[in-house]
C-alpha cells in the first residue's frame, strides 16, 4: 500500500534524524580528541588533518587520569561485589526459608527503594565523619552498598522464589549443608538475576559524581567523574586536551555497553518495566 | 519452604540489615532531627525550633532563593515531561514497527544513557560554546547567528535541558517500547483493519494500553527533575550562572549545606530544613500523582 510505504519512509527518517542527533556529539568528541587547537577553533566539524596523538599523550603524562580510572574501577568493583554478596544472602533467606516476620522484613528492605539517599547527605556526612570513614574508599563503598541493596534484593528475591525446589532437596538428601546448597546449587542458577542486579548498580556507581564530591576531598582518592572536573578546570583553554579527556573517560563504559548492550538495556530499564 | 537454625538465618540477614540500618534508616531519621537544630560546623549548637524552616520559606534572602530555584525546577519538569517524554513516545512507536535497522537504532538511542552526567555536561558545554562550539558552527552554515547559549539568562536553562534531553531520551523510549511490545499483535492488527492511521493508533489505541509504563515514566521524570544536580553543576556552576538563571533546588541545597566556592560556610541546619521540605514535597506530590495516574490507568484502560 502506498500510504504504508509513505509512513514507513517517514518513520525511517525520524529514526535517522534521531540517530544523527545522538551520534553527532559523540563523533565530534572522539574526532576532536585528535585535533590541534588551531584546527578545532578554525573548523570544529572537519575531520582531523593529521590525527595527532599529542592530546592523548598530555592526558596520560600531565594528568592523574589513570589514577582516577583505577579509583573508579576499584570503588565500583568493591561496591558491586559487596552489594551482590549481601543482597544474595538476605534474598536467599527471605525467598527460600520460612521464618516469622519474613514478609515484613522484605517490605522494610523494599521501602528503601523510595528513599532518595541524596537528601540524607548531611546526616550521612556527619555519621561517616563520626565513624572515621569520611574521605575514605570504604565509607563511599558502604554508602553505595546501602543505596543498591533495595533494588538488588527486589530482583533477587523475585528470581530465587521462582526457582524449583527439586535440586535443592536432592542435594539435602545427599547430606549437603545449607551453606553448600546456597553456594553450589542455587547460586549458579541465579546468575542471570545477578548479572541484571550487578549492571543495574554498577552503571550508576561508576557514573556517580554527587557522593564522591561530598565525601572525598583527597585528590589521590578521587573517582573518574570527579577527576574530570579537576582537569577540565586545569586545561580550561586547551580544547584538544579537554575532548581527549572526555573521550578517554567515556571509552570504558561505552565499550562495555557496545559488547553487552542487551544486558545493559535490560539491567537499567528492569526496575521500571516490572 | 523450610525452617532452619536461627543462627544461619541471622548470618544471612545481618549484613544487609545492618548496612541499611546504619546507612539509610539512621541518616534518614537524622535528616528530620537536624532540621530543628542550629549548627556550629559538624556539631549541633542548640535547638532551633521551626526557624530553619521559616527562614528558608519566608525570610529574605532565603525565601527568594528557594522560590527562584523551585520555579526553575518546575520549568525543567514541564519541559522534560512534554519534550523528552513526547519524543521518547514517538521514538518507541518508530522502533515498534521493527523496520530494518531497528535493533541498531535501539542501541544508539540508549548510548548516552550509560554516560555519566559529568561527561555529558562538559561535552555539551563545549558543543554550545558561543564562538568555537559545533552547534553555532552548524547554525552559521545555514546563516543563523546562534545565541550565546549558557552565557545568556534567557537561553542558559534551555541549554541544560537540551543536554538532559540528549542524555536521557533513550530511557523512557525503551520503557515505552517494552510496554508497546506487550500489546497483543492482534489488537493493533484489528485497529489497522478498521482503518486506523498511525496517529489514531498512537492516541486512541496504544496510549491507554501503555498507561502503566507512563505512570512510571512520569513519576521518574518528576523525581529526576527535582533532584537535578550534576548537569547544572557542571554546565552552569554551583551558583547557577549567569546570575542564578539556572539555579535549581539541588544546587541551592548543596550550597547551603556545604558552602560555595566563595564562602566555605557550612550550614547544616538550614540545609537539613531544605532537605526535609524537598523530601516532603516529593513524597506528597508523587503519592497523590501516583494515585491519580493509577486511577487513570483503570479509566482509560
């Protein structure tokens, strides 16, 4: 039908326009990283003339980029690991065992989903200070763990509840301890849910700026988004370096996203779709 | 479902429960308590009654700052509701058609979502630079003199909203898409056989059926708009340059609590009062809105 083809054409045009809008800034960022300042100011849209690596060299030699990157990896990995361990333990108990107050406890955990922890930043700050955890990695990690627990428990209890009981029973009959059943039988089965819960928390933690801004002041401890504000200030007028810094900062998560786009999309939209 | 030893149960539950208690429940209670105290640095310095609240609400210059910031948050919310969510709805419908390349488009529209607001903010700040930015270079190519964007009080807030649009549109788009994909194909087919055009489909058939997804998106947009912090912080600075034209509650709260660059003054009392008011406002509006939106789901479903 003619009308159908017309509307299909219109829709393709809309998608193409949108893709252009989404990709142009990223392309400009990536290409500008290889340009000299003179090129950048003269023709911001043109391709780089010589693909100079000077800007990237400056980032690695004159800024703490690698240090910030390392800090971000460390904090994200530690937070997600601790979070998944704590969440799995609690979810397993609430999903597979009968005990009094189970539903109430689960509801209390899930109530955490409604709490905007950012607004409790002042008492959190005072408390971390009191615990001697201000300006330290463990303090930040514990805050992230607390922030992520409700959503991780939500995903994991739902998943663990739905698992069939036969394997578990068979293992018990053979004399396996409760810990062994959890570790060797149930955990491998829960992998898909663990991946979703992991990504759902890893991305916001990796990208977070607010909590490090408040909690970390020592330059040596700063994370990548925070470090970015440091060298964006330092190289204020050196646009080639600025673009190189942005490109390098965006690279790790962009690569992960391209490799695992399905899991990223599922993980990040999960909470909202259910 | 079986019973096990209380010790094993406690071992499993304690780490998560303790973390939540110490780092969520206790601070949350603290937030309410602190609002009624004066502060001297990190220590409380006497009961303040309600004066932290009355100060930020009625006492100039506090009140002027509070309501200016609130006004800007409302503008941001309205713009994102209409433009960002509207665009997302159209993109979701376009993706639903499953035309060639739709999977790639899905990946592309979601790409900015995974980047940090700090990267997005700095990138758009460079792109929107009045003299050397790409946006004005493109406009100049079609003989339009671009505005100074972040440098002008008129265009500064819309500039940051534009960056937000680029950053987040993919998120509601894919949530709408997931909801649309759950509509039975026969329903859409039947409507089409009855002669429904795309416009009619979008307004009369799909819209009511994705109402639950819309409820979630609207609520998240609301909370997100009133927690706006990173983008304005990076693009316009802590004081909401130029001249407070981009000041929002998040920046104002942070400045009050932890001090700005110019004045290192911490004021936890007034900061906490602001936090409590923002929390109460968000909780009240979202619970009323949720109830209305749920009723709407039933009414139009």
